[in-house]
C-alpha cells in the first residue's frame, strides 16, 4: 500500500522507561521484545522507537554519538535485529527516531570539528567568530541560556539550539547531507520502515530571523531526503515541528511535494499554558482545545493527513492536564481517547497511555532527571518557592511522561528488578497493565475497542469530519463516509451536562457509561453512535 501511513496505528516506545530485562534499572531492547505480543494485541501496527543509539545521555538519547550503533545499555545490534524481526513477524512496522538537527558533542564528527579551523569536519557544524566579544546573535537554546557556546581551542562559538552537548549540524555543507542520506539508507536497507523526524524544521536556519529554523532551504533538504532515501523505500515519515499553521503543514506533506508523510501539530497541547510556555498555568478551556483540533481537521481535509497525538515523551500525561486523575480517571481517559481517535488521522499512543497512566509526584529536585526542568529550576525559584516549583514539575515537566511503565503490581510495577533510573508513579499497584487488562471496564479494554473501530471502519479511517458543537462541556462531531455516518458525543467536564443529541441504546457503538437517561450526560461521558 503506497500511503500505508494513513492506516498506521502507532505506539511510541521511550526505551529507557519501557521494560528492563536485566535488572539495571534501565529499559532495554530485550524488554521491548518481551512486550511485542502485548503491543500487537492492543491493535497497534506500527512502533515508533525513541532513540536507542549510542549516546552519552545528556538528553536521554536525543544527543547521538554514533548514528549506526545501538547504545550498550539497550543491548547489542543482534538484539536490535531480533526486535525488528519480531516486529515484522507480527505484521507490524518500525519507525526509528531521526535526530539530524544536531549530534552529541561526543560524536566523532564534532570531536574532529572542534580541533582546528582547517579540520576536514570543521564545516560539519556551525562555527562563528565572536561579535564585539559576544555571542554572534541572541538566539536562545530551547533548554535555557544562549544557543552559542564559546570554544577556547579555536576562539569561536558553535551553535546549539538544545543543550551545549547537542551541537547543530551544518546542513549547508553537502557532505553533511550525504552522510545523513547514507545513514538513513543504512537503516532502511536493514528493513526499518520509516522515521519520526526530530525538530525537522530546524535543519535550515534563517540567520536573519530572531528565531532559528524554518530557513529558506528547508523544503529543498527534505525533498532531497525523500528522493534519495525515503521514496525508494516507500518509507513513512512523521515530522516534529512546533508552532506551525495548517498551511505550513501542507507545504511539508502534500503528496505532490515529495517531502514528509505527515507532521505532528501540538497547538492543542498549549491550551492551559500561559502563551504556550511550559511550567506556566492558564485556565484550561475544553472549547478552545476542541476548536483547535477541528481547525486542523478542516485545514488538512482532502489535502493532507493529521497525526493525532495527545501524549509523548515531552509531555505530561493527558489525564493530569485535561482530565481528572482521581474520581474520573477511567471516564476522562476514555473520553479523551474518543475525542482524539475518532478524528481523521493516524493515531499515536504513548506507552502507558493505553491504561491511563498519570504523572508521578516529584518531591525534590533530586527526583527529577530531565535537563529541561533542571536547567529551568534556578529561574523558576526566583519566582516561586520550592514547593510551587516542584508542583509545576509534577504537572508539566517532561519527566512526567518518562516515569517507568508499570506492568503489574509487583515491586516497581514489574518494570525492573533493580532500582529504576527515575521514580514510578506511586499508584502503580492499582494503575498497571496487568490489572487493567483483567478488568473488563478499564482504560485498556476501551482503547482496544476504540482502536479496532478506528482500523476496521472505512468511515472512521477516511470519512469526512464535521464539527457540530464545541463548548466547555458538551462537544459533538460527525464522521461521514463509505461505511455510513457516526456521531461522537462528549461531555468534556467533571459535571453533568444536557445532551442535545438524544440516541437509542441500540445506536451505541461504544461508550464509557451505560445510559438509562440519555438526556443528561454524566461527567466525561463519551458515546459513539451510528446515525
Ligand atoms: O523536542 C523538541 C522540542 O522542541 C522540545 O524538547 C521542547 O524544547 C520542549 O518540550 C519545550 O518545552 C525534540 C524531542 O522530542 C525532545 O525529546 C528532544 O529533547 C529535543 O527534540 C532535542 O532533540
Ligand atoms: Ca536494562
């Protein structure tokens, strides 16, 4: 199938936190192998694996020291091939993480590059002279501070849009482009099926702009990767791009352009944050959230394709942000899933989301691991006391999604027999995969039914999307296509609301309550009806 990405149902694995097979407290490839049946059983046909390459781990693997080597803490190359084979044998596909905006400073290219101005690898990275004794411009690193680091050996600055240990590659250099194409073909030739492309809009820089990225050669570079690596392998790609409009998304994905298959949009993830900034708090408006999703449904209709995502390794758990972790955990988790995965687009599910994991609580900075939170701490402490900063980290730091997956109610949720590299959520004895699978009314069993409906129903896959109602409680949309019409009815609040779309119980395809009176919808009700 040429456009197989449209029928992909993707499960994201963050290897460090997924499953530890050897008791060192770190998830690994054999841990993944042991869970392939579990993933398949959920209704997944594609796995996206966050980086598992050799890395010093400054940004948990998004700082790559060797693009062609597996990190020893995750296993061997043979383990990797066994996993790939196991994925394919089960009729699933594998997307690797393609992190090519930057490498680790411990990558051999950078070790050479920083040695001297005439080193053959010098132009693999972006080096600039100081301007009046200062940084070349005022670009900021995503992890705080200047994006420029002064290197004494050659008295120049290098650019790093993330940590200092993640120098940006110089895509202007043809040799860099050739190296990346070769590396992509290396994985594709081994049988890998595609890539999730990390911060892909940053690879071309616009030096005249106050913010880096979306440079003039972006489309040219992606088109080149498409022609020389992706298209010949019919590979799927999903680009990670922040702050883009539907028009910009189409410019990267319209099939005639031969660039990417789809890109994520994270606009809805900013609702509830002040100006979209992390660690800030704004009132959460369900209406705004649904309206943004609808804008993207309409914006890409018949021209592009959505990537439907509400959690990943950079985000806290969706129940904490948009639902209710205590009284209505099941109801809000399943309502959010219904809202998202009945829309048109490829579902992305982050490990543990399928059984309603919630954020851990961080009680001290020493429990936090993420470079973004640790770097932000001193500035936040100037504004808030210790308890408030930790409360914000427990709500909104990237570590929230990175807590280990609890598989059962054994010690450490069965994630490891050793000491986990980061703490688990304390409620793992009741929120874990095994308990949820056994419980008929559970987030896991609802996800399984919902994903089956998504995959087996032509209307759910390809049908038109029509928004009828968005508000801070009742929301409703219709999907209409070759397999008939369906209405999705949701109560996006923790109070009862009036239902404007009455139905008979025999119309119900899936719902998270059993209804006697359908004129009143209980908190976080979600119903899919045939109309
Ligand atoms: O994320 C890019 C990115 O923009 C976020 O890290 C962002 O800076 C942050 O969430 C804002 O609060 C990608 C990866 O998903 C992330 O894990 C990496 O750290 C980053 O790129 C660098 O490779
Ligand atoms: Ca391990």
